[in-house]
C-alpha cells in the first residue's frame, strides 16, 4: 500500500473524488499536461469501474523471444495460438478467460470495452476463475502498430506480468517501460523465464541483479519469479500469485489507486510545499491607505469643507446678506457630489503618480503574501489580487461618491436654531426701522408724536433696529467660526467614510480574490494528499502506462 507521509490512504472512490476536485482547482494554475493526465486517469478509472472488479485483466508483456507465448500456453494448458482461436493479425491481443460460461459472458462487455476481439475460453479453475490473461505483441517490435497495441493494453490492464530472460533482463527498452510503473509494485510481477538455462548460482546472481535494476526503476518491492515456461518449473508459483490476485479481486483497485497516486504526485510536484500565507488586518489597512491616495480625496475633502461653510453661511448668516452666499457655486456641485446627484463624479482622472501609488500598494500587499511560496502561486496570487485598472478606478470613484453623498444628507440641527434666531433679530431690525419711519413721517406731517417707550434711555425702536443689526452681525461672526469647525469635522468625517468604503472595495476586488486563491491552494494540497500524492513520484518520471 502506498502512503503519503503519516496520513492514512483513503479508499479508491474517495481518492478519485479528491483527485477530481483537485483537478478542478488545478485547472489554469498548474501544468496543463499534468492536469490533462489527471483528468485522463479519472476518466479511465470511471470507465474501468463500470465493469466491476470480478474480472482481473492481467497483461503478459515482454520482448521478442522472451518466452511470452510459451508461458501463456503453459498457463492455459494448450497451444492457444493454434488450437484455440486464430489471431487475426500479428498486432492484435489474445484474451484467455478462466471461468464458467456465465463468467465468460460476464466478461464480454469488459473485453468489448478493451477492444479485444480474439478470445479463448479456458474453462473453469477454482483458483483462476475470473482471470483474463492478455497476450499482447512484443514491446520491442520493429512494427510501430505492435508497440502501440502493447501500450494501449498495458494502459488498461489491472495486473502486469513482465516476462524477460537472462539475456534481455537488462535491456534499456524493458526498463524504460518499468520506470513508468514506479508505485505499481502491488500489481507488477516480473518473470525471469528460461531459468533452466542457468545454474542455481548463476540464477541467484541474475535474479539479484534484476531485483537491483527494478529498485533503480522505482519498483523496490516488485516480486521476481524465476521459472521455465518450457519445463514448467516455477510456473506453479506464478499460478499461485495470479490466483491470489484473482481471488482477492484487488488488482483493479490497486492498479487504479496507483494511477491516481501518480497523477496526484505530478500535481503535488507542481503545487509545491505547504506554507501558510496569512492576511493581517494591518496589511489590509496599508493597502486601503494606498488606494485612498489614488482617489483625489484631498480635492473631495476640500470641497466638503467649502460646501459646509457655504451651506452654514446660507443657513446661519445675516438674513439680509445670506442670499449672496447662495449665488456662489456649490463646491460639491462642481464635482457632481451634491445632494440628489448620482453616478460618477467629476473628479479628474488619477495622475500618473497616483496610479503608481495605487499599483504599488496592491503589489506590496501581494508581494508580502507570496514571499516564500513555491511557483506557480506567486504569479497566481498576484494575478488574482490585481484587478482591472478601469474597474478599480470606477469602484474607487463610486466609493468616494457614496461616502460624500451619504454624508451630505443631514445638516446639524443647531444650524436651524441659529438661523431662527437670526430671523428674529432681522424682524427686530425691520420692526425698529418701520417704527422709526412712522415716527419720522408723523413728525414730517407735524402730527404729534405718540409716546415712545425707552429702555436704558434709548428709544425702543432705535434699540431694536441697532441692537438687531449688531447682534445679527455678532451672531454671523460666531456662526462662521462654528461653521469652520463644522467644515473641518465634515471633511474628516467624509475622509473617514471614504476610507472605509475604499477599504471595502479593496477587500472585495483584491483581498477576497487573494484569500480565495490561497484557500484554493490549501484545499488543493489537502486533496492531493487525500488522493495519495507520494513525494517519491516526480513529475514525468513516474507516469503510469
């Protein structure tokens, strides 16, 4: 059983689901050829499992002259190439099926899926019922179609029986294929045929050297069986091993699990090591501060302050002159930020230095996160955390606009109080003026003056008019001072609200995509471990046939 680290392996269905989900995450992030191979493994496993595990596909593989056909005949008990069925072409595969009639019929869909037309029914054997022995063309054939047929069958076989002999056991062609099967020891049998041609000492030395070569190929625990297909010596050992595999009905699962493990290992090699990348609040604050600088916030806060002073003058100024304040254009209206406005502002486009500052803030945010991460994650995270420039600019503009427009909805209640007092003083001025005008008219027409009340020795109408003017001007002065304080508060409040909105935009367009990418990376690594990724299998050196 293959394991990864100290974690237990899941069962095949769970491994397949883990690999399937991992492939979805890896799409567009990891090496596309490895993703495609993983997808192929999943599809092949799905197809094979649809035909159940009651039949074991054992592929007899080997070089020309290694004794493959002789061994097949020895296992079958007859010369099937001549007395069983006639193979239609030399590039075809012969399937020998053990079992009763029901077993043969049940295996028909499996052989149809495998596209093996030549079939020989061996008969029932309590030990081998369910075995489908596939005699394939030689792997070193000079005919390309033969090699392609051999590779096609080997790709779908559940169990590998590699047949070699004392002369060819070290051939490069053989070990080129065996290296592809690293991690498939559980479903690999290596037969050293023609053992009768060696002395016991030479046979032991040859078997030891073959075992060493297999270990170099990554098949450290693959079983080597020395036998002679011609004399029958040792064949019973092979039959016993095949019977054990058939009875256990584990070869299908073990082969597919090994394939899944190899595919997961390739993706794991691409995904790199697991390293935590934590996003801190202060990093988000720094990012948001950098983006605020690209919004033209200074011009906005100046407009908010100027607009507050103008509105305060219109609300609290001397009634006889406050109308003049309304003649001045409202600073926020020029920026399309006044009450009732909607859509984009009229702020000028960010300058080059502002854009550089914003892009620098985004780059600094992602750079500190990806520091120490293996490829491809630095590039992937940077891409996820770099929004489209036009989208970012529009969202920042909207963030500032919403902050200012919301802030402009309400006016301080004490403005209305001072404004009402100003109107009372204005009425006093008007009343005093009218009273004095009446007294003047009576005097002009020589009409006796009515008694005029006095206060502090000053006629009440005079006191009302002059006092109203004086108090109104003093109140206007106080109102301007208070309005200046209000303007500063309003500017600070608008900046704070805009900064909060900008932070929300930063989280939505930059932070959340980065978080999602990092979470996807962690999920991918966990899934690959669940799928059986093994650090022994390096990408492109341990791909299954």
